[in-house]
C-alpha cells in the first residue's frame, strides 16, 4: 500500500483518500502535540467543519449496529526510517545480555508512537489520537486492525472465563473465541487498514509540556532509532533528567541510600537487571508475584507480597502479566484492597500494571483465546484500572507510574517474536528502570544528592 503525501497547515484538517481495508478516507490534524485521526469506513460520513471529536480517554471498543465490537489502533514511525534502513539496523545482538534474546533479526515497523484508544466520531467514522514525540520530523502513520465481531466488550472477559478457557484447552478442546474476526497482518507492521504521511510542516509548533506526569508520560519521550531500543526524554522539566544526565546513574545519593523493595513478574526482574533498578533494589528485596505467591485471590497475593515492604522508604508494585485473565474491574478492586491493607505502612508506593504484550504471537501451546485476554487493548484497560485504584486510595504516598504507554510503540519489533511476546530486548528496560527511580525521587520526596 503506497503512502499519500499531504501538505497541511498546522491544526487544519485534510483528507486522505484510501482504497484499502474497507476504509473510504482518513482525516487528520496535528494540534497541541496530538495527531488527531478520524477514519471514515465505507458508507460512513464525517465532516471536520461540522463534526466534533469524541473524548478518547479510557474508550477502546467500537460498538457496531449489530451489537458486536471492533478494536482499532494507530502506529507511527519517522518517515525517513525506510524499510531497508530499519531492517538493516534491527536488534543489536552484541548488546544483549540474555541469550534467549539473541534471536535472528526480524523485520520491524520502527514505530515510535502508538495508541489503542478509539471511539465513534460519527456514522461509520471513528477517532484515534497519537502523541507524536518530536516536531520537525515527518511521520508515516498506519491505522491498524485488530479484533472484529466481538460478542461482548473485551473488558467483560473475567478470571472465571479465563480459568474455564484454560481448563477446556487442557482437555485438548478449543474454547469458544469471544471475537469472530482476528487481524494478524504483516509480522513487521501489523494489519494495516490505511497509511498516510504527515510532513514536518504539518506539525503544530505548540510549546512542549512543562512537567513530568508519571501517571501518563505519553508524548514526553522518544524511542531512539535505529533500533537500539533506548529512549530519550524531550526536555520537559521534571523528566529532563532522563535525557540530560550525561550517563550519570539514577541510583545515586539519597536515592541509593533509601531502603527499596520491588514486587512483580519476570519483566520486573528484567527492569531490575537490565534497567538499572537493581542498583537500588537488592535481589533479596525483589518478590515474584504469580501463581506460587501465597493467597487464593489476587488481592490476597498482593497483600501478602506488600506486607514485608511496610518499613521500606519506597516499594515498587508491578502487578504484571500473570493476571491477564482478570477483568479491569477485578484488577481495580484487588489493587484497591491491597493498598488499603498498607494504610499503616511508612513506605511510599509506586504502582504500575504491566508492559504491552505482542498478542499476535502468543505461543501455540497456550489457549488460542489468550490473544484476546492479553491483547494490547486489555492491558491498556487494566492499566487504566490500576491508575483508578491508586486515585481511589487518595493517599499522598501512593502513586501511579505508567509503564504500559511507553512499551506500546515497541509492540511489533522489540520482542523475541518467534517465542516470547512478553519480554523485551535488554535495552528497552533502561527507560522503565530510569522512570521508576525518577518517580521514586520526584514523587516520594527522596533527594538525589550524591
């Protein structure tokens, strides 16, 4: 599919005619650091002169007239990162510490921005929004398919349904899929429905954000390309240390002297080992959270894991990927209960959900319905649920850190694609570790005087 180059004035709307994927045209406008996109399907209608944009926060499934749901997403890459350059620079094996990550190089999309929220903007027209990381660069944007014909919204899938599906699969039967349509698409770029270019002169030159919002750092960072999977921040005030430290470690001074503990899954372990968090969190203060954790319910497991952290200065809680079967409502209730149980603790808590999962490549040995439970949309919903649980706690020493958002652009090309859709290349964990330690410093009031 060729890209259509469109020159536009900042904040103005223009339309791209698209002949593929059931799409009639795409409207887009870049304004105040956000690329607003409206996709008009065949027979749909939307006029930027007379139509308003819907709120997108926390909205994912597109409910159709027949009562089923569809899921869409958008990804962007720098336009100058052409396919040949991306493939040639993909995966620096010499920098990988973990042998299983030294897999043969695969093609990648070189995406630097991504979004999975979508909502209807009009009849047969849905809206998405991308936070593009840098002005002065041209972008190629892909609107991607996902799931169609879902009998119920993905947030309705719960732990009981997950357990039933796993039992059915263990008995060598295939559980019923919650969605009729599943778009896998190209391994490097995903199932592209429409592509268009956003030239640099179309970007609105608005001032950058002036503070670091750890609860959502979208648009405040840029993954470096070619693909070394390291990231840099874009100079927003409190986040500036992530970009401007000149290689100085985050675990230094008062931060290093503080007592810290971490609770989470194997990705959390990689944040410790590859991401630098382990310089501040000793190995014996890392508790794995999973099936073997004491407790019959997720809330009980979280409470048991957090109990030993009561005397620490900082405790990192990464709910992680082992509880993908829980609905967002179940996640919210469990995290809220666990945080309530820590009310008498002196620790400052930094709470995150999980990193993105490349659901298109769930290994075949697992139930085929896991791609729905572990999809990017589900992890995004669960991420929202943890954010809401932290807000519900309304405690000055309990904070949410969004690590899902920064992991989303790496969906197609930072995993060991053939067998590991959960873990990332070693370099990617540096951002997650640095952001965790900076959040501890900024939010928990720990200075960094060497």
